[in-house]
C-alpha cells in the first residue's frame, strides 16, 4: 500500500467512506468487510457467561470444585477436570 493510497483511505474514512479511489491512485477496486466485534482486551467477545454456572443441576447429585467450579458427581472425590480434591 502506497503512502498516497493510505492517505486517501484515511480521508475517505473520515468523510464517511464515500469512495476510497476518488483520487485515482490505483485501478484496483477495494472491498471492505466489518471486523468481528472485539472487547476492550482485543480478544473476541465470549459467547457464553459464567454467571449462571451450575444452573439446572440438582445440588444433591453434584458438588462444585472450589478450584475450577466444575460440577462433579457426588460419588467422585477428585474433580474430573482439574484433579483438585473435594
């Protein structure tokens, strides 16, 4: 990308992206796609939330690991995910 093309691109973006090639710097056509939505950390937004973990599980049949919050069966004394003891 040439400096002139980049400057025209910035101007076009500032003016509402009417036409990037209005200055005639290149004969190629450009197509633009919206970038995926990202959070403040720069990573993609999470599709799920941890706020309702264990929802719908009967607490009499499961215990929640203090280390990773996985819902383990009561018959097991070591977490199936992180091997943390009950």
